[in-house]
C-alpha cells in the first residue's frame, strides 16, 4: 500500500529504510523524500516506525551517530527541514511592519 503518493513510496519501502537504520520520519525523508512534499503521509510514517521499530534506536540512544546524515539539530545533511518539523520560528526583534528605531 502506498504511504506517500507524492513520491510513490510504499509501506514496504518505509519498513526497508527503517531496517537499514532510518528511525525517524526525518531520516525516512532523507532516504526517499517521503513526507517532504505535502506532508500528508508523515503521521502514517510515524505509525509505521512505531516505538522500537528501529533496530538501531538503542545504539542511537546510547550516543551512536545517527544514520543517513541526520544531525542532532534535526536537520539533514543538506540543511533542509520537512513539513513534520513543527518548531516555531524565532520571534522577530520588531513587530511586523514596524520601522526600526533611529539611532
């Protein structure tokens, strides 16, 4: 069954990537782009990964490097972030439309 219709990624492909060490939706996205377009499949990917579905999770929890170039900041090797990243943007120094103060 298809998980990501944007890129034609199946449940089996997600499972295969998980067996290869992709333990998070971000790592799955790095491996096959699933979840990086419309984001509609991210919850399904999370459900497929589940808790303990990753054979490398215990090693990663112990400090081993994460596979597929995903760093501790949550960014991939290319620095891109997927639609499942819900970190709010930093607050601007000034209100939108406000003019900077004269020095």
